[in-house]
């Protein structure tokens, strides 16, 4: 029996606007095993970040259930939620805007400890224990001790992202949502952070939800990948299966659009035309219908459901089912 | 707009000073510094490269490597102060860009060399319609009426894949990909023979990036344009470029044809870049990042700027600036380690 840490069922998040509801997250369901990494991939505006945040209840879902360690977190009280948050943390995308510029590195890393009153001590003892924990964690994420009293503006992007990682780790969470943690970084720094995240996962048995638009990155780090388009998961499969045998036309188009850094390795797939349609008041048909190179009649008969077509390989497409 | 017609006469002046050449761009020993009261940032340090007609040169490097500054210098557009072209020779279509008068420069920019900017969200003027922004350079450079300019604008819109009827709309009414198409239409307005594209697709989603790159390739072929493509994405380089220059801390560390730089890589930094990239065709257990950070361009070491992060560095590398070694007529690498004729980087073993 698989050890499930997270189960998401029919999660929906609609944002009300004057023009109608924005379907940011529409009927997303998946389960995630402990110690694994789920990559959520998609283009801007497909709802991947909103999904990540709704799972942590940083945004209240419109409807749906999120079971974390067997408990439906959408139904718990705020007080209980605060306790649960210790186990579920997030690393934000932009290390330049997600850190308070007026706090030092040590204050930033220690903030969650203070908020959750983790250390049961007071006065000098509390200070000393906090300092120990912060320094210990700074070593873990590869920040030099001399940066203890530095401010974020003194640091480069890679180091700032290490602070973000340290902040997420200090509460010893079980699940971390990584929301585009490397997309603001240069490639050589990006590789350093990806390696760090992988090492930490091995050491601490962490479970990651890794949100990104970069398919090469997700291919490297994830065990399983969910491809999102306009608020819904259109395909979900183990990483190798998805890259070798993509079924949904959108996944195929995404994969063939990635520029590969090798000569004559261009995956000459079709370049899909058109752009993502507005997520407001969506018609009752396949979300990808207007851009789809196949688009058969079945696609117009309502939104296709995510179905298991091969063991572990789910796809929501009228034509390929 | 009352800009038309003024610039027609500078043409003759330009032809007198133009040297005959088959190079679209040639740059020799270009040095650009940003000078402030407290420090001097050595952004571009003695780089040389050339671009043959109808070719595409990829300029690769990480943030702060000096790519954009080098290209601004090419158009003699480095913001001054604090920027200053200290020395070097810059020729575009045989014209010495540093010796042109402001009026001549204005004529050359746009009609002979034009630029596509990185961020389509901020590079367009939000209070002018896209038609006005595209038409502006047509009116400025060509002696035609407003009605004719409008027709030209609509033709351009069609070429970049935008409905010509949308010429009266404002930038905020377009998506990111569409705005970048507008940026490309502006750059193409006067059929420049040299096009500089500064990270034209970095702000776009992959499927939109694929559309834009496909379109740029098509337009380049139709117009016989020579292009310099600035990017940090080696995948985009592989798809678009004929030649590649890799920049690090203001220097070109490796320079060669696409084939040479990708398959016969010589410089340890280029190798490091390849090893840092997760490759979709070849999943590895662990990436091999380049350790450390790029040195502060305001405080460059006296030896090789990459020595501190280089796995092959010796004492000589830290003491003296790197020597340039050539491996073929077209392939250069600035690396002292090649003094030893048997030296090979890991990638080539």
C-alpha cells in the first residue's frame, strides 16, 4: 500500500470578477506519495501557482477536498490550520521580492520559529537555541556564517533563494510546495539550487510539489508530472512515461517547443498556433479545442475527464481516449 | 508627427565614408566602462567579433556578462553618463559608428541596424497605439505621407502575424507574445540589414517562444537580414544561430561556429554551462553546477576572471590574463590551460 501524504479531490478555485468567474483551478485531483516529487507544469496563467497555494490553504478553495496525512485541511479551524502549517511550507518564486528587505538573514530564517513558538525556553536560553538552529540550517543550505547579520540586498539571487529554502525548512515540514524556485536564477546558479533541493529531499524524506514552466527542470527533479492547461490537469504520468510517450496534444506541443541545447536535435513537432483563451466563462468543451491540431467531435461534447489509459498514465482528451 | 523628409539628404554623406566590406558587423577591442564617483564597472573588456552577411551570431552568457552593453555599444547607444566607450572600433555595414555625427547615427539606427528588446511588457509606449509606434520609424526614415505609412504599418502587422485592423489598439490590449510581435514589427519597419535581438523570447512561454522563433527565422530569410541574438538559453542558440560567442565577465571566452562551440567545446566555462543545464534527452542523477559566483565587474581579478570557479585553473591562470588560443580559422578560446598541448576539458575526453 502506497504511503499517501496528500490527496486532492476535485479542487476548485474561482475568482469572481465583473466579467464573470475566472476558472483558475478547475477540478484538480491527484494523490502524492510520501518522499516523492510531483512536478506541475504549464504556461503562465494555467493555474499552477494557484493550485499550489490552494493546497496549502493560503488561498481558500471554492470547493473540493485536500487530505494531508488523512485530514481534510479545508474543514479544520484556523487554529488547527496554523498548527498544520508547520508541516506544509512553501518556497516562493522570486527571491528578490519574497524577503522582507528590513530583516537580516538570521531574523528571516528565525521568524517561523518565533511565530510557531517551537523552542520552549525563554530569555537568553531562547536566543541561544534559536541562534544554534539558524546557524545549523545556514550550513545545511550552504550560506556562510558571516552572512548571519547581512540584509537581503547584499546578496545575489542564488543566496537569497537559499534563505527562502532555509525559512521553509526550519519548521521541519513534511511537504514543501516549490513555486518556480529557480526560474529567476542563472543556469549555473539554478543547478546549484536544484542539487540542494534534491539532497535535502534525500536526507529528510521531504515531499515536494514542484511548480515550474521549465520542462527540462521538471524532468530532472520530478518523479511524476502533471501538465496543466487553463486550470485543469490534462495529462499526468510518471516522468519517463510522460517524456517518452506523451498522449495529450498539448503535452506533445509543449515538449516539441522546448529548445534543446544540442545541434540537429530539434524535435520537429508542430508549433501550436494561437494563444491561451481567457479563463473567464469558459465554454463547455475541451479547453484546448481552439488550438488543438487534432480536435475531433468528442472534444466539443463537454470537458474531457482525466482517465487512466495506461497504468499510472492519465490523460484528459476526447481524441486520444 | 512632422518628422518626414528631413533625413533623406544624409544618405550621400554616408556613402562617402562607407568602407567596402562583406562583413555586416565588425568589432575590434571594444572596451566599455560604467564610471561612477565611487567605482568603475568594467562591463565590456576588449572584445572582438564579426558578423558575416546573412548569418546569425549567438551571444551567450549569464546576467551581468556584458552582453547587452556590448550590443548597445554597437549602436553607439550606451547611456552616457555613466557609460563610456573607452576604446575600440565598431563597424556596421562598413560605417565607423564611433565617428558618425548624431544626425548620421539617427539615420543609421533603424534603417541599417535595429534592435528588438527583451521585455515586451515595458519596451512599448503605453499611451501610443501600436500603429503609431510602428509608423513612427517609417515616417522618420522614409519620405512618405502618413497615409502611405499607415499602409506600410498594416503590411508589417500582417507579416508578424497580427490582424492589420488592430493597428489602432494600445499595448495593454495585447498579450505578451503579441507585444513581442509588435516589437519585431518596429525593428523591421525600415528593413534593417542588421538586427540585434536582445533576449527576444525570455519573457515568453515555450509555445509562444516557438512561434516567435519560427517567425524570426522566416523573416530573416525573406529579407536576407544578418542577426545578433543575445540569449542565455543554449537551446535557443542551437535552433537559431550559425556562430556563437560565449561571454563571461565582459570577455568573450569562446568564439566559433555553432558546431565548434557545441560539439568541440574548448573553454571550461562553456563546458560548465552545458553541465549545469538539465537536458531533456539525457536525464542525469545529479547536475554539475559551476561552483561560486561571477566576479563583481567593478572588482575583476587580475588573472582569468573565471579562474576562481574553474576546475582546471592553475596558479598561472590566477596571475595572468588568459591567452587566446585558436583551434581553427573560426574557433577561439581564451584559456591559458591550452599552453599544454595535451590539455582537454572533461567534455572532450
